C-alpha cells in the first residue's frame, strides 16, 4: 500500500489513525453481537415505512412516505443526542457533538417502488436462513441503520471522536433533488462517504444518461404494451395486449446499472415480436435481448478504469396511439455526457422517435492515493481481513458530484442482493460487516488527536 501524497506530518497523522482503528475493532464486534436483536428491530421499523418518493403528492416535496421516513431518521438521531435539523423535508441531518464536522455520511431513506413478484412482504423485515429481506434492506435502509448503530456504539463505548455528521435524504432514487436543496442550505464536511455502493471503496462511478422517447404508433396487431416502473430498474414483466388476447413476458428484475444481473422482459418481448409494427421491430433490432452495452446502437465503449458501459431499455408503453420508452445508460469515465447522449439520441431519431427528455451526469473519479481513501481501505483490510483496493461501478450515488467523496459499502462486488428488484436482501454476514466497517471508519477518521 502506498502512502498518500504529502509531507511527513500527513503520513504521521495517517499512521496514528490506523493505530486508533485497531484498538477498538474487537470492542465494536462484541457490542454489535450483543445488541443484534435491537438492531434488527430498528431495521424492521424503517423498512415498514413505505417511503417511495412521490413528487406529485400534495405533501411536499416528496410525499408522505418520504416525510415519514425522514421523521424516523431525525427521531433516531435525537434519541442518540445528535443536534438535528430538518431541511424542509428534503433532508435531515444530525451532528454528533460540538465543533465543525470532519466527516459527513450521506444515506437515503427513500426506496424504489415494488412489483408483484416478491416472495416475502416487501415492507416488513423477514429473517430467513441468515438473510434479511425487505425493500431497502441493501438500498439504503439497512446501511442507514448500520450507520446509526455505529454512532451509538461509539457513544456507548465512550470512544473519543471529533464531530461527524449524518445526513439522510428522501429523494435519492428520483434524481437527488434532496441533496441539491441541502447543499443550498449548508456545505458538506471536508470528508464524505455514502454507504450506498460497494466495498472495499468505490472511487469511480460511471457517467449516466437517462432519456425518454416516443412516437405516434397505432399498430394493427398490438393494442397496448405496459412494462417498467422506473428508468433505473430492469423490468421483470411486460404485459402486451394483442388483437387476439393478452400475453405477459416475464424476466428478472435488477438494478438499471447492472442489466447483466437481470433478464429484461421488454427486450424479451421485442425479440419475440413478429408482427407488422415497424417501430417495435426497430426497437428490437437496436436493443437485442441479452446485449448490455448498446453496441448495436454504435456505443459499446469501455476503458481500463471503469470497464464496459451498460445500456438498458427499461420502460416501454403503448397507449392512446403513442409508443414511448425509457433508457438507462452508464458510460466509462473517458467519455462525456454530450458524446453518449448525442449518439443514442441520433440513433432513436433516425428510427422515427422524438426525444422527450434527456438528462444525466458526467463520471465521478477520486484519486485512490488520497489520505481519506487510503484510510477507508485500511479499515476494510482490518475488518475484513483481506487486501482492499478501489473499484468502479455504474451506480450513481449521493457523492457523485461531490469532489473527493466516495462510496464505502454496503455490499460486496460478488454479491447480487436484488437491489431495486424483487426480494431485495442483505445477508446477516454482510450486515454485520456494515456495522463494523462504519464504526471503525468513524473511529479512524474522526479520532481525537
């Protein structure tokens, strides 16, 4: 492992934090094991809140579920003794103690919607065979509870730390308007991580393009198509009403940035379609079932740091004489939003579609040799007992537009926790790692000198 760039004073501070980290690891582990039933009870409470953000609700800004979840988060912080503030129900935050915070931890309490394919109740914690099921278990309610209990462990064990700040938002899944509002009110601390990515440290997030398109369409053989609930989720069902009856195409849901983990019901229908509608046939040609990088559309880019891009046709709807759809793209850090959006929009327009909306973000990258990143990597190595290195993913987190900020957890790269899909879950083993990672990270990054 290389030291971060800087003088001897910076390196000495770095080493001292690692010594602090090692001295509390066993205490944290014993603490969480002895309080696990209480921790799971709290996780059940927040999972039971249906916090799907609704910008069309009369309850502003994101509907009653989001507001209730934020109230739960603020109440928990208050019970811990944090100094809290609610930012117009966009976000809430709590400071551990007096003084300027040296660390910020951002997580969200809203979730994506649920479909009808769940085996377990989505808004109730189910513990079975060492696995915790429920909407938000991995994204991001489970990790949020782990952060809260990490703070509680530090407090009850009497570990001396400087002030750190926990920030909860209520609109991460719909574009992060919550953090846009929060940043207008107060700035983030100098070091920031979110428990909403992957371990060891996610220092590279691909760029994103989200677009919707449509065209007049009144095919003779198809009356209606309905598939997809969100742009960032692979659809597991596609209901098609043909002239002579209905047919439901089924697949497997997954996060939009990981289409290879799912089985896209939309492209399955398009691959099967043999009718007379030219627009449906053209979509089937442009987005072949099982192709995840849009190479057919003239994309398919990759680089050595962030890997291959992904592209998924996630929404398809035919009604009232108009065919509409939505696409989720995650592109490598050596490309730009302008380049990628220009290519895909041009291909769709050539196929006869109008572009209704197109928005996105440039890639995010943080130097792995920074003091902050190296400290988090060492936390990972001490807790997990194996070498840690930085990774890249396609998911967009809260820290995407925050210089120097990274994602730290909450899952491991080899896991498929059905994030954004049916039976979303986190294993008990990974959840325990969350608790211990976050407690040790706070202790290391906020240690009293």
